[in-house]
């Protein structure tokens, strides 16, 4: 199969790779870029374990082709922390015990990241609706909601301090 050159900014770094046109983004990230945070769960976009951020939108990478990201800005869970300092959503999940087995966590973190970019001061109900496209089989969601609300407060405090 003829490969296509794909160029993107991945977690703040320019990358250029030859890929088969049928390569799913999740496989590109995991196999070509060695970024294994996006998990392969359902492969139908229902579970959200593979969620990444592309050009300011949450995208489920299991149904998105790598070639569709040509020229795009892509952020994965590996790109959330900055110089070893946890992002507010990572801190929230840690402090509020928003994970158990951890399989859904990377997708949850990435969805929470984008959700809080779009809605920086959400209500509990808005968090529940905003995170509803990501499934968790073991937490019961209460601590995930608390984690996102924690992150929202931290981000608001950081905004005021800046």
C-alpha cells in the first residue's frame, strides 16, 4: 500500500511520518509514536478510552484516521503535564480518587481537559453531561465528577493569580 506523509504538531512537537492511509490515529500514536496513553477499548467510539484533543476538540482516536490529522495540533494524555508538573485535571483525579483500574483514565483526562477549556466554571450536572461520552466500568463516576470540579477550581484560581 502506498504510504502518505503526515505532518502534525504532537504534544507541542512537530512530527512527520509516513503512514498507510487506513491507519487509525490510535494505532499511529501507540505504534509509531510510542505514546500508549490512548487506550484501545471498544474500537467503535463508544467507550472514550482513546480520547485525544485535535485542534481544540475531543476526538476518539479509534475511529479517526492518522491522515486526517495532517496539519493538525494533537494533544494526548502524555502532553498534559508541563515540565513534570501535573495539569489541573491530573491533579484532580489524583486528589479526588477519580480512578480505580485506570483503563479509562487517559480518555477521561483528555475529555476533562477539553471540557474545561470550553466550560471553565461548570456545575455538577454540566460535568456529568460533558463527560458522558466516556465510560468507566468501576468508579461509579462520583469521584470523576469531583475530580473535574476540583480541576475547574484550580484552573480558575490559576487564572486569577496570573
